[in-house]
C-alpha cells in the first residue's frame, strides 16, 4: 500500500492529502506523447468506417479533453461517413484545431435525400484546405461523384502524398474524373471506377511508388506516366520509383516505355483479364509478391506458358483468387524457386490442384492459406510435406459447415501456426 503525505486539520487529527494518482499524475507533456503515439498507431491499424481516436480521448475526463484540445496533431485525421447537420461543425473544428498541419481526409459517403443539404458545405470545406492535404480518400457513388466532377474546380495540392478515388458502382461509369493541379510529392494513386485529370503528371512521376487502376476509364494513364518518366530520366538517369502496381479490368498498356517504367516492381496485382490480354511485361525480376484474380482458364494457361524458362528468384508470396486453375504446372517450381507463402482462394478444387504437384513442390513453402478445404485431404497433404522434409509452419483455413474433429485436432498438433477463420458468405 503506497504511503501518501498527511496534514493535520484544526482539531489536530491527521488527514490524507488529495494528490493526483495513476495516469492523472503524468505531466501534460508525457500525455501528449502518449496521445500522439495512439493516434499514429490508429492511422495504420483501425478498421474502416471507425471514428478517429481523438473522439474517445476527449470523452474520458476533463483533463484528457483539455490536453487533446491543445494538441494539433490529434486533429489532422478527418473521417466523414455521413453529411448530417452536425458534420459541418465537426469538420470545421478539425480544420481549426489542426492549425497548419497536413491533413488526412477520408470521405466515405453515399449522400441521399435529407443529407444533400449538407453535402456541398462539407465538400467545399474540405476543398478549401486542399493546400494542406496529405492524404485524400473519396469513396462514394457515381451520382455523388459526378456532382463533384462538374462543380469542383481544380486545386493544387503541394503536400498530397496519397490520392484514392473509388466509385462504388464505377464499373458502369464512362469517363468520370476529378481535376487536380500540381501534386509534386504524390507517392500513391488509387483509381477505382474513375479517373483523375492532372495538369502536371510529370511533376510527380519521379515520386510515384504505388499505382492502382481498377476498372478505370483512364487506363492510358500508366502509358502517360511512362512517357513522362522517360523524359524525366533522360536528363536525371533516375531509376523508376514505381514499386507496387495493380491493374484490374483495365485494358493492359503496351510498349517498351511501359516495360521500362515497370521494371522495378516488387508487388504486382493483376485481375479480371480475358484471353491473352494479361500484361506479362509487368513481371519484373525484382518481384516479391504476385497476386492474380478472376482469371479464366485460358488466361491462366497463357500465363503459365509464358513463364517457361523464366525465373523470379525474389518472389516470396503468390496469391491466386478465383483463378480457373485445374493444376499448377510443374515448371512453376523452378519459376518461383524461393516461394514461401501461397494463397489459394475461392476455388473448390484448390487443394486438389496443389496435391497433384507432390510434396517436393516449392520446398521453401512454409505458409499456406486455403478456403473450401477438406480437412481430411489437407491432413494427407501436410503429412506428405512433413515426410519430405518440407513441413508447413503456418496454415490458415476457413471453417466448414461440418467439421471433421479428428482431422482438425491432427492439424492443430502438426502445424504450429494453425489458424481457422470464419467461412465467407
């Protein structure tokens, strides 16, 4: 029991002085550091559509509220999930309390009926601080996005590093896009079902590290960036900064310039291509992660055939999602000799295709992720890997409707990192 200082009252009796205890005894400077660390962790780990941590911090007690109000860093994360009457006041408070610091803005809204009256005041408030954007994420419907397209002027965003535009039903849109002025430090660009107009694409081509084009009507953007980088590197001899590329349902580009621009990729995601349209020239020898999704049997066969005689020694992770693959060709073991992590998702016969390869296939493989897997058949596969000297260290599977208890217990004993996840509906 800790000792507390005591004083005497007018009657001579001893009383315990009221002194701050526990977290309330910490100086404000230390509380500021803790709060900033909490918010920094939340930016990268908090689930979608959750309020920022400052909402919780200001409601604990008067002391925490006072510290939070005086700390500008806590008010730079603006998340908007509705346009009710109180939203404009909330956004204004964030803008004011954040001072002059860079802002991370997420606008994830489907505005209809009553909320339309507050839609434009909120949008205009955000656009008024474009010069402070560090991250801008807009996730909305085609109707809302088109209103923004025709009524918002071009804004320069000199601090913008991450731009993400997603139209929820954008697969049916034609040429919706927002216009932006100079974005010289842009590092990540995500366009899903929509596009962007930039007055100076060459201003950020030397900085762009991540490009994600999913069902974008502006598929030639990557070609424009490749042309801009070619002109940029001609004088600077710079190496392409592009490291992460995603192309889904977008007509693949072509040309030697694009191949040069994508030659340093470490992460590549391709999906929803038909026939022989898979952009094979994007396969960089530096690739570490490769994901393929929604491919037909013909696309998969074309992909495998084109890899004959090639080697990607840096590739560690391969993900196949909804790929019509009846088997995994034997030569893939030499194409990806150092493969460690394999994910086979949304295919009823994924384990069958993998079992045909034999236990010596991909000897470095230590992590396997499967869904729709038969636990008993999985036991046979795991046992064969153990016997061949290539045991799995991690195994993640979904939970079937009817679980084979004995097979489940065997897997839990023989795979140290065994994990079950709920079955997707």
